[in-house]
C-alpha cells in the first residue's frame, strides 16, 4: 500500500517535470542526522555523502556517518561505497537504483544496502525523490524503509537537501547543504 502511494505521488509529479532543470548525479553533501530508533532514545549526528557520475547512466556513491551516543554506548561510525544506475522515464525524471557495501566500524558489522526509486526535477530550483530502501548488516535485523527527499537549489551548484525515511527499525531525517557539479 505504501509503495502504491509513492508510485502515485511520483506519477502525479511527472507533468511538472517538463519545466524543470537537469538532474545531477555528481554532488557532495554534509548533513545533520537525526535518528529515532525503535526501543532506544533519539540520537543525532552528522554525515558526509557524495556521488560521481561515471557516464550517462552510472554513478558511484559513498558516504560516512557518525551518530553521537550517550554513555555508556560508543558513538556509532559507519561508511558505505557502491554504485547507482539511473534511466530517464520522462523529461527530467529518472528511475534509479543503488547498491552499496556497508561497514559499521564501531561494532565491526558488514553488510549491504539497496535503494530503488524515482527522482524528478519538478521546477528549475526544486527536485524531489521517493524511494524504497533495504539494509542488512551482520548480527542485526534487516531494515526496510520508505523515504522521500527534496532539494532546493539556490544556484545550479548550491542547494539544501532534506531526506526522511521511515523503516521497520527506525525513523531518520537528514538535512544539509549540497554542492552539485
């Protein structure tokens, strides 16, 4: 049902895409992160994320996150590295898929993640996305999530990005500046 709602929202946005700017798959981003995990207190941290276009349809993705924990728990640090594929489905609207290797270094957990969704430049200065995500690390329960993101571009190079995801294990919000190139 939730996937159907995301699909309908994406299809409703398609008529606005014809007035929009191109999508960039090369960017650097610094984010404030707020996580509301099930059965634990809310935690905050920061993340660095980026993507680099390889060619017309492929890009590499990478990120690093540090979540500040209260004593006696250590701060959680993690990183990921992977690749993405995107294909246009309408003017300035892409379907995308990402696969990544994930490493949670604090407790030495390895795993993988995947995201599939639709991304569209809705106007010259605003783009949005909706996605489903899956992550599985060693010694942890898998996490499935539905998410949305939006970016307001002050210039073609600089913007503010926000992302929210609701998973079966947590709820996450990221907000921060993005440099696109």
